[in-house]
C-alpha cells in the first residue's frame, strides 16, 4: 500500500511529469523533423512541413473514421494513408524544385499555404465531414505492466506505439545515414551534387526519393495529432508544429539522434511552462517557451563558424537547384 | 537560370492567388440562391473569420444563419464568406457583398470592425452588424454579443459540485477582459456550491492550439486538479479529461455526445433568434440601431445539455439558479466580491457596473494564477 503511494507520489513529481509529457508531445515533432533531416541531407529544403503534416493528419483521420476492419489494421492503414497523402504534397514540391528547379523557399511556402489550415486539408475535412473523435486511436500503452513503475514507468513504459516506433526509427535512420552506402550517397548529393554526379550517383533520383520519404514522415507526424493527441479533426490542428520541426533540423545538426533530443527539449519546455503555472510557480511562460528558439539561433551561430561548419554544418548544397550544365 | 526565375514567379503568383481566392471559395457552397428576385427576397450576408466547420465560434454563427433561412424561408436569401482574414481583404469582401445587393451584413469577428465602419459610412442604405464590436454612433451600424459569463457561472456550479480535491483547472486562452470576466464568473459559480474550492488558471496564450490545450489540461491534473475547464472551444482538453478520468466543462460547443463520461456542461451561444429578428426587421423596414448584449433571459446564451456525471441534485440547483438569473432576481456579479488579495471590490448590496465588467483586470478570491500585464 505505502509502496504504491510512494510510487504515485514520485510519478507526480515535476520532472517525471515533464519528461513523460515531453516525450508524448515531442514524438510528432521528431517524425516531422527526421523527415526534414532526410530531405535536407539530399540538398532539398522543404518549408512545406506544416502543410504536409496537415495532409497526413486529415488522411489518417478519415481512414480511422471510415475504414472497416479490426483496430490494428485500421491504424496501420491510417498511417499508410497519412504517409501517402503527405508524400503527394512532397511530390509537388519535388517536381517543382528538382525537375523545374524553382526557388525552394517559394515552393515550400506555397505547399504549406495550399495544403495548410485554410487550404486543401480543411477542404478535404469539410468534404469528408470530419468532426467527431476518430474511433481508432493510438492510446498510451502499459508496456510489460510497468506503467506505474516509479519514475521510469510514466516516462518509458506508458507511451503510445508511435513513440516506440520513433525510437526504432532513430536507430534505423542513423545507421542508414552513416553506415550504409545509400546513406553515403545521400550525404554526397547534399554536399556536392556535381561530385556525386561525376562518380555516377543519380542526383535527381536521390533527391526525389528523400523528399518523398521526408514527406511521408511529416505525414506520420501529422497522424500523431489526428490519431492520438487531438483525435478529433480540427482545421489547422498542428498549429505551427511544422515550423518547429524545421527549426529542429538545425538544432539537431542534421542528425537523427540529436533531432530526437531536440524534439523532447521542445516538448519539455512547452510542458514546463504549463506545468509550472499549474503548480503556482511564477516564471514567465513566454521565457520558457522561447528557450528552444534561443538555442536554435545559438546553434545557427555555431554552425556558421569555420570548424563546426566543416564538422557539423548544413549540407553544403542545401537549397541549391542542381543543373548538369552548370558544372 | 532564367527558366527557374520564371517558374518561381509563376509559383509565387499561384500562391498569391490561393491566398486571395480563399474567401471566394466559401461562397460557392452558400445558400441555394436560384433566382435573384423571386418576389423580392431580402439578401443577407455573413462574414466569418474561420471555416464553418470549426465546431465552435463560426459553426455557431452559421447555425444562426441556417436558422434564419429556416424561419424566413423564401423571404430571405443568405450568403456567407468563410475564412476571411482580419486584414485589408475584408473591405473588398464587403464591397462585393454590397454590390451583390445584400441589405444587411453581419461580420462575426472583432478585427472586421474598421472595414465595417468605413463601409457603413459609404453605404447608408445597407445595415451593418458587428459581433463583439465596439459601440459607435454610425446610424446604420449595430453591435451585438452575449453575456457568456452567466452561463459560465452555471457551468462553474457543475464543476464545483464535481470536484473532490477542491481544485479545478482552467485552460485559458488570452489574459484579456472577456476571458478574465469569464474565469471570475466561473469561480463564483464554483464557490456558490463549494466555498473552499479554487480555480487554477494556466494561460496558453493562444485562441487555437489543440495540442497545447490538451497538454495544459494534463499539467493541471498532474498538479492536483480533478476537473478541467476549457476557455477555448477545441475538444482537446476533453481528450485529456477522458484519458485521466476527470470531469470537464467545455465552452461554446456541445460535446456531450462525444464525451459522455466526462462531460459536465458548457456555456453556449444561440445566435439564431437574434439573426432572425434582425433580418425580419430589415424585411419589415423597421430595423433600428442598437448595441445588443444578449443574456440567458433573452435565450441568447445558455448552457449545453448536462453529462451523465452531473447528479440530479446539482442539475436542480443549476436549473433553479438559471431561473433566478432569467427573472433578474440574481446578479452573478452582486457584492460582496473580494479580489485575490482579499480587498473588497464590490460592496454587499452593490453590483459590479457593466463598464467595469467589460474592462475587468483582476481575479476574484479563489482564483489561483496571475494576469500577465502586457
């Protein structure tokens, strides 16, 4: 009896609450951020993350609401639908910037506006009459029955399947980027497409594949909102998280593991500002919530310096269209 | 390089077009206007800041518009423009609506005020009505809003009866008089049935951020609250309440069917009767300028149906209080009222003047939290 009380007391501790919350709310940021890492590693900047997340969210929402079958199957279908819908958005961007060599900033912004809160995603939601909570959701699990374990329980063993999936992805994508031939090719294309092309790497294909993959992951990020956090469709429900994901990429030095850390840090500061208010601690919430952005700016300053730029910086060809005849 | 510059300017053009085209797209699905003048139907138009499916503010207004269509049938022809930004675009939207022959135009967001006033001066034959607007002396311009605080008092009663720990968490949007007034009314309602209970406020500094609204609700419960109150109309705090098994009072939309286990009630507005009356007065030619502040007595504001958690005893208490408010026997801001520091703000026997209610910047005793000064 007392042991249980001690455990619940511990698990209500400020740090435990903030850590558990940071992971839950950081998960969609990580998915979208990892997607942007892959895209930017190929030299393509995609500012359409917010729009792609909303496309993913609306596709996941309608699938959960309409698809027949057992819950696990519907949820898999919903994730696939989210990936597909967001990848379609990414395909428009890829065609514009890779094939037509349009300004990447303009195309990405256009994608966010076209697909975003008052655009295509809201039109589709209206068409499909999405307004009630979706029937199939990713709820928090009690893994191995350890959810009530002191401290570690709420943080590690009481998350949704999406979070556990993200942990697998952070390992898999790090391995892919830094330990495989394809990952090496990807980084080469982002650093110097001319050189990559000269050694026979297909620059256009590499960029297309990773822009689409990045889009799919943004879609999963959107699905985290419509299937778990806010499982009722609302126009513009991601409320700017796509922009945070883009900041995360810089924050994480274009690395999956640091992107995960950054995502949890954003989640933690957001939670901290609310949790402290809820516990009557008076620290300006605005200061706490601006902290991750301050760190992002500091990182930008650092990566623009000489050594760091060589070791950690942005892909050298980021944002530049590649044309063979320019060689 | 030339080609890429050309294509990007094309894209930029498409982007601009899409931004401008948004307000137009809404009207395509508007009222089934088959003919322009079948026996002199009066044209009435609505301008919305959000989409009609937002499940809250704009949906409520659009339901009001539909109520007008239903009540007045072929005597009226309605149009709406949704997703209209609070910027220079609205002036153009109003111009179009006037040119299209609309005789009365309702704009339902505060930020439409300047353009509405300018248009009212330009077109004296058209009636302009501005929800949540600031009263002024333009002859063909009215403002209208409702006393949500009465309904919040009543939903506060439901929360006060529900709480066991005596702590209710309020997810609050912005520290402005409207929200402060609502929180105070809510806290007074809570205390009327549970004198020692407190209302703890967390500001999310946003009108609309569903993930953050839910995160705030969870923080409040972790911090000791066992009832959640929404200050915005996203159902996200309801999801937190459902997961954590605590009661929830919403705002501005009835979610009783979606959250049957945690739902208590919510303050709601019914714009239909007001719209119907005012369109009717344009038809009859006796429209009058006024600054309307609707109440429970007018049927303008109300509370949503109760959830299963609310006991019969509490329901009866709330209904009785509602009748007292209706008949004018009870004023929710009647003294004595003291602020957080214990200083008397309203003396016994007095009442908080309407002007003070509209500019209120202090919390009543029993509210925990600061009002950040900007």
